[in-house]
């Protein structure tokens, strides 16, 4: 293995890890909601798949935690690619014969192995005064790598699916080989994680926000993807190009925003971003195929901007709060509560969709009141107890 790869700094390792995974996600996992929709043409199977994804994540989290606290970092990195490549293989060649339960659980295993690693890595390289800038840079890098994967995935999915599988396999093997060649990053991340520290108390407000945030994350990344597919005439090529165009436009905008976020008045701008996020969901419910092409394009851009801006400010607040508490346990708790929220919300939506018929737009209208919960997510007060102070509860 090249000395360059064996001596990657933690920040560079994090960037390469995230970028490669994002590229592979773009190759096929990004298209999973469309694949499922095309196969069933109903909302219930898709929401059932999402519910089982949440269940798979929750089930995997305990095992992931046990491996992490024992220092099996390289094993976890390898498993993240094993689950991802396995998911791609099943979705490409056996999706018609695979039960939605198994497909959802496999997707949950992959999501847990990837997102937990990414959060731990990001938290280990960021400080309380630069999380906004770093997360903005991350959005730019991952956005570009994801869209590159989407471009390849959209082109080869229908004609040469084996190319997608081969690319994902090469990417996974290549990065795992790099990881197995060094202990530097593993040691750094493990020491920085503070996993051995006693747990700090997580407020009821934070738990409520985490429970609500999970469903919104999957509404954005699964149901809204299907909506964009419909708005682009259910054409895979047009859909891919639209998503890539949106990404490039947002990359241009956020290039100028990311370097100023850490210096801005956080509370006021977080509230503004939350209101814009609310407006984005109003637009999701309002936008229609009856609109002109220009109006649809502007509508999609406004939704993408409002969502990305809110996620930028929300994640800055999240990682800043994690720095003030028990980092590792705060990150794990966020994942646990969010995935439980996903499981309950989408299981309920599945039951409801089996009883009555409703559109995706009606789902977007219905979740609008839930956005008010995000206002509860306050910055940690200076007088509030932290990990270094006793908690009398």
C-alpha cells in the first residue's frame, strides 16, 4: 500500500471515507425508493420498507456499539462496505424475489454502519468553533461525489447493472485495503470518542427533537425522491440530470455561506432556517406536474435550498451540543431516538395507507405541525450541566 494512504490524517481519512460511500450510494441506494415504487406502484410497500429500515438500524446499533467500544474500528469500516455492496447486489439482481422485510433490514444494517461511522469521524475532527464551516465543506464534497454516483447509476442501471456492482465492489475493496494498512486513524478516532465517559443526561426536549427528526430525514431522502421522479415525468435520465443540476446550484450557493455560519448569531438564524424549512414542506405539498417546467424547476430549487440550509444550521447545533456533553453517547442517542421515530412513524403510515388512499402531497401537508418541535432544540445554556459536572437526577 502506498505510504500516502497509510499516513492519511484523520480529516483526510474522513473525507475519503465519506466521499467514496457517497459515490457508491449514488450508484444505487439513492434509487431504492424509485425501484420499489416502480415495482409496486403503491405507497404502502415503500413506507413498509422504510419502517423495516428503521428496525434494522435499531437492531444493528447495539452490535455496532459493542464492536466500537472494544476498538474494532477497521472491522466496522469493512462492514459498512460489505453491507453496502450486499444491498446493491440484492437490489440490482434479486429485488423482485426479495421480501421487503429482508431488504429493509439490510438497508438498516448499512445505514447504521455508515452513518454512525461518519458521525463519529466528523465529531472527532471538528471543534465547537468550526462545525458549521466543516459541515458546509462536507455538504459540498459529498454532494458532488453523490451526484457523480447518480450520473453513473442512472446511465448503467437499465442497460449494464453489472457495471454498478463492479464499481461499488472496487470502491469498497480499495478503501478497506487502505484502512487495513494503518492504525493511525483508528487510534485517533477511538481515543477522541470519549466512549468510556459516564453518560450525560439528555433533555426531554432533545429526545423529542430526535424522535421527530428521524421521520423528516427519511421523508426527505425516500418519499421526496419519489416525488421528484414523478415531477420529471418518471424518466430516470431526466430525474438524474435534475438532481445533479440542483446539487450544482446549491454547491455554488453554499460555497459562500459555509465560511460565515460559525460567526453568525446562531439562535436567530436557526429560527429563520426552521421557518424556511417549513416553507419548503409547504412547497412540497403544493408543487404539481401541472406547473410549467420553469415553475417546477424553481420550486425544486427552493425546496432544496430551504432543506440544505436548515440541515446546515441544525447539524451545527447538534455537533456543538455534542461537544458540550458526552460526545459519543450523545451521537448514539440521536441515532437511537431518530430510528425509533422512523420505525413508529412509517409503520403507522403503512397501516394507514392500507386503510385509505392518500397522495404524497397530503403526507407533506400532514407533517407540517411536527416542524414546530424543532424550535425546542435550544443551544446548551452555559449554566446547564455538562459531562464534567455531576448530574443529580
